[in-house]
C-alpha cells in the first residue's frame, strides 16, 4: 500500500492574506480596482450622503461599485449571492477589504443610484477613448434574448387577462362551496378541507394580482405600420414573450453595440420586444447621443464610421432611415432570394421535397414500407436493417 500524506477538507485554517496582493495586474479585478480608484468621478454618489455630523458610517460607494461590477462580470446578479461571495470568495474579500455588506445594502445601493451607475459606464467609455482603445471605425450591432424574472404564464392581452380573472373567481367559489359541504361531515374530512382552503387562498391571491393589474393597466401596443395590442405581463409589463432556439421565454432583447478595435461595448440597451428591426433606430440615436455627451464626437456617423448588423435589423423603414441620415451601414437583405432573378425558378426546379429539406421538414415513411413479422416479433426498415424492439404493449378490446 503506497504511503501518502493524509489530508482533510473539513477543517479551518487561519491564513495571513494581503488583499492588495490578491489583485494581480493584467486581471479584470485589478483593472476594475485601478479604474474606479484613479479615473472615475464618484461625486454623483457622494452628493447624496449627509452623515458628516452624525449617524452610522456608510459603506464607501467606490468599494460597493467594485463588488457589484465584478459580480456582474461573473454573471452574478443576486444581492444575496453577492453577500455570500463577500463572505467566502477571496477576490470579493480583497475588493471589499474583508467587509461583508448585508444583501439589503447592496440592493439599496443598486436601486438608489441608477443614473449615477449609468454615468460610470459613460466615464469608462471616455477613459477607453483616452487610452486609445476605441477605433471608432466600425460598430457591430447584435442582440440576444434574455429571460426576465417573470413567468410567461402571467402574460396576455387585457381581454385574455379579464377572462382569466373571471375563471379564477369561478374556481374560488367552487372551492369554497365544496369546503362548506364538508363542514358538516366527519373529522376524517379535515385534511381534504385544509387542501380546499389552501387552493382557495392561492386562487384568491392570483385573482387579486390580476384584478389589481387590470385596474391600472392600459393596452400595450406593438410597433409597426399597423400597431396592434400585444400581450401584457402582470409581473413585468416591460418584458415580452420571445421565441428562442430553446423555446419561448418571457424576457428582453438585449442589443449591444461593439467597437471593432478591441471589442469594447460602447452601448447596450434592453428592449421588451422580440423583433430586432424596431430597435435599430433608437440604438443608433443613443450611440450618437452618448458620443456627443462625452465629447468624443459631435456626430460620430459623419466621420464615416461603418455600422454592421445582421438580417434581423433589415426592413424598408430602417434602410430609408439610414439613407436619410447618411449613415454608412451594411445590413444583409433578408428578402434577397425573392428579389434575385437567379432564385426565381428554384421551387419549380427542385419541387416540394427540396423546399421541405430547406425548411428542415423531414418526410414521413408509411408503415407499409416496413417488413414486420408478428410471430417472430421482428421488423426491418425499408433499407433492410433490423429494428430494435424497445417494449411491447397489449391493448385489450
């Protein structure tokens, strides 16, 4: 038997750590630390504090901002999770100098200073430009679907939500009626009565949520030449139902604008609609406004900056807007096959089967093409290969 050193994971150890040494150069945490310490003006945060003459000492916005942005870079958006990281993660401990903020302090900081936090991103863009990290020659625009903290089952037009509210009220009355019938019966029915009461309470809460939403909500209209009502959501009415490669989600379409030189995001925005072509105009306007506000360029598009985007941003209205604004943009035409004469007779040439293959539709092989032996319980496919019997089910007549 080899002789190994014994080890035990279930033990505590006191280790002397210098927090500054944990922030090594050429890492994101080091860059974030030096950026906030040396380049970012935090007066927008400091002006809200009035505790010079009394009151409890507050956490410095600088270190709160560091752990929040570092957490976001790791995909951590929960305030409770950030608190846990400050208790156990050495990098979080180093950034926050071994202080442990309560999750309510973190959540309050994020919700209290949305404009100041947005201004930080504007200052970061300005620092990147001063350091020569922005080429401002080509901007690439693309979007991705992100889930919101809302259930898609709580979505619907105001008429649909009104119908759902009436159904819930009807179910509540049925539960209460059944509960009343059981009141005069034996004690053995007590458990069933409790279940009915719990179901009635749950349905009543759901009814009250929808009813409260309907009293203040107005129809949510979509974009387009002929706007029509789209589904609202009683939890997050700014989000929308969106189709993704993994199914339908309730969420947002996050659109980012990236500078080509070092892949730096110069602008990011979330939209509560699945289609991307409605987002191009507001994104381009926001990029232009941000560059003008920072003093980098009064009109970045007049400097012949190239804009690229995928076919999701292509439609006639966007093309007209780009021409009128003089923006040098390259967006693939998503209808080019219909306009190109080369593809005019493609369907006639290849037929329906070709169209089905292009659409990903698989043809169905009828059962008559299979060779099935009932006595031996074997089956061969049209190509002669024997098929595997997984299980057998007998249906009684």
